[in-house]
């Protein structure tokens, strides 16, 4: 499992020109899944993300988690995070899990985030053509792969 996290002051996702998910202060997460991903990956990643101290404390130091900062999460499924670009100029996505595998993983991952955060996770629509808008705060952008835990 691979994620890209952006600390945002605003983020939204639209499908067919209709807003389907929107947050203010918090994290916009792009999440990509592989065939080998399992519940252990989802739990580890949800715990890592909700404990990640990337929000400013009273002294302006990144010392608060999203829980401490009372932020929100917008999570969007993103198979292109597993693009392979070593050969040629057209990315290959053979490592990305197909929809029948990645959709249940995505749904379960969002549930785990919601439990940790104790609030609803805003989402895109799995498999849809989505338009994402955001204002990256900092900018702060973090990439995490569950296959590189150590």
C-alpha cells in the first residue's frame, strides 16, 4: 500500500461537476493498493497516518497529529501511485491491484481511518473520473509505503 499525504487548508473532489467530498483543515490522502496488501497493511497505515505529527503546535512547530489538530481527512483511491516508469515513456500499472481487490481494501482503509479519527472520512467515488482541488498548507507532502515499514 502506498499513500501520498498532503496537509491542506482546503480540499475537494468532484465527479461530473458535483462535489462528492470536501474538507477544510486536514489531510488529503491519495491511496494506492497492490494485490499483496492485507489487513495488516491497512491497520499499520491508518495508525501511522493518524499519529503523524505534521500540524503546527502553538510555537509553529510540526508537533501535532491530525487528531490533536482536530482535522479532517479526504481519502481518494489512486492506482497510479504504483506506476512503473523504468522502461519506455508510458507508465505500467501492473503492480496496482485491480478494482475487485482494491475497492474492498480502500473501503476498509477508510473505515480504519474513521475509527482512529473518530469522525467521518470524506471520500471520492472509487473508479470515477475525479477532479481534485486543494490548497497544500506549507507545502507539506509525505509519501509512505507499507512495504517500507522499517
